[in-house]
């Protein structure tokens, strides 16, 4: 579906099917950047996802909700099945981050809290394995999903809610041009205490102005498929 076809009609209502993500991002489709691609997970990815969570448990629990004490392959399969359910409902889209060269899964990224009503907005969340931080891969991944959200999912606003002490994630959002909208006090109970978070956002019109710069910097797009 094109961006034009999802604009407001004469009655003032956005014409958008609720199953948007299963329609425009079906299983097997890949969103490519130069060094990574994003793809919905399938049940055969369960073992790889389990290993990735376990390997990054300590760093994930520092910034995200705590993981169960024991994780299993069945839990990962259930998580992947839940991802597909939410994609069909159009409420969120969860993707794996894969290295383009080796097809190794290195992280997860998502559009969540999707609202196609008067807000036409969604939140973004993401994480990448510790050995791939500060490599530029997360910048490419976030730029790629952001472009998809504005170009294909036809959203108006994307937002991030980042723990105020997570300087690396805040720098990433700043690098991509997200604006800091404010501080939300004691917003999330993470790592054993209530954490302040920073709310950031990017509008469709702002993306239109900076997308070419992302391409020039190599954060968005690929030379060949």
C-alpha cells in the first residue's frame, strides 16, 4: 500500500486495515540495510533466539524488564507465535536483526503500541548483542525500521522511551535526529528500582527532510540486493 493511499479521505478517517503488518511485512520478507537485514522470526529461529537472550541476559536486564530465571526453547516458540498474532492484529511488529553476510541473528527491534486512530503513531524498541555494539549496526537497523514505518506503514509519529541513564541509546536517537520531548519521572520499574525515562520522537515531515542524509551516511539503503 502506498503512502498516498493511506492518507485521510474526505470523511476525515484514515483508511487502513488493522492487519497492516501481516499484509506489508509477511513472513520471509526482509528489510535490507548495507550490513544487516530485518525479518520476522519463524519457529526454527527459537534456538538461536534462546541463545541470544541467555548470552545478553545481564545487559538486557539493566535496561529492559527482567527475564524469567529459566528460559526454554518452548518459551521462544511461544514468543515468536505471539509476535505473529500481534502482526496480524496490526498492534505491533517484532523483527529479528540479522547480519547480511552470515545471516546470524544479533538482536531484536520492534514497532509497538501502534495507533492508527487520531495519533497515527508507534513506539520503537530495540536491542543488539553486546559484541555488536558501537559497530553502526543498530543505527542501520533503527533507520531501516523508521523508514519502513513512515514509507510503508504510513505513520505520522514515532517515539522512543529510553531510561535516562542509557547514554548509548540516547546518543543513537540523537544521531538519527529524534527530538527530546521531555523527562518522564519514575516511569519504569527496571533493574530493581523506578527509573526516569526520556521521551523522544520523530515526525514524518522531519524524516522526509533527513532521509537523504541517512542514505549518504550509509545508514539506510543498500547498493545491491
